[in-house]
C-alpha cells in the first residue's frame, strides 16, 4: 500500500495523468472529468503543465508525488496498478463513480449531444468520435456500480 493524499472534493477539478495512468485517465473522461495527457514523460514537464493549466496531478510515481508536494501542487498518489482499485481510490478522493458523457476518451475534447434519433448520441467537437449508451456503456456503468458498492 502506498500513501495516498486524499482531497476533500475531487469532483469538478481538472487533472493530468502520468504515462502509467492513461487508462485511468480515459475512465475519468467517461465520468465527465477534464483529464490531460502528459506531453512528455519527465516529472518536470508534467509538473509544469499541471501548474500552468491548474490541474491536479494523478500519479503512481512517488517521486513525482513528492515533487508535487514540494512545489505545492495538488496531487493524488494512486497505489494500485489495477483499474478497479484505481477507480476506488479516486472515489476515496471524492470523485463520484458515474458515467457522464461530457469528455472525449481519446482526445479530452468536449462532447455535444446530437439531436434527432431515438437513442442519445454525443459527438466529440474536436476529433468527431461518436458515443452512445450502447452495451459497452452499460457494461462500464455496471462495473462502476460494483466498485461503488464495494467502497
Ligand atoms: Zn475527441
């Protein structure tokens, strides 16, 4: 178990994930969070980008976490390498575990809801990827439900 810095209210913040947590980053976007990918792998660059864009760093790297503490930069240290536990750790930091079609999982672009059709659809304003509440969506909702009930 690692040390975790819990923050009272994680919801509605902007984040940046490190390279080890890109998958978690995609999940967080599905939950409507604004999550940037790092432009580079170095701690310095992640920290600089986080500062400049006022993002909370999410990392599994203790050294980066310590650099953040020293720089007075909000940071969440994730202990687990497994996505379910990682999501549970985010829930522990105050993030509600529910899907929110608001952000593109690929590029973090904002989604817009498409009119018309009987099924709800969303499209990324930047890369054009389409989203809808299909079986994949339901599977993920189920997984979040399971994780929530464990927490
Ligand atoms: Zn996109």
